[in-house]
C-alpha cells in the first residue's frame, strides 16, 4: 500500500526586508504547488508577511522572539 507524504518546507530568512521579500515570493510559488510552507520570523516582520500571504492557505508564519539588548 503506497502512502502519499505531504511536502513541507521551512524558510528562515535573514531578518531584513531585502532577504524576506524574495523568499516570500518563493513561498507563494511553492504553496501554489500545494506544498506547505512555514516561515520563521520575528514579531515585527510577521505583520508585513501575514498581510502578503492572506490568500495562501498553505503558508503559515512562526514567530520567534527577538531579544532586546540595551545599548546595542
């Protein structure tokens, strides 16, 4: 009995818009092929990403905390 495994990709872009936007385009292209995509990002970047993926049900955002370091 053959089983079908769902494909899933995890994307962790460098925390800058210049890196996030191309990977967001890649995520959308993968999701159109019904591949589940998880994007790992900080809470401040999650807002803009979430707005861009509203019509892509195969993409989800995972937020990780970004530590605040004084004097940095």
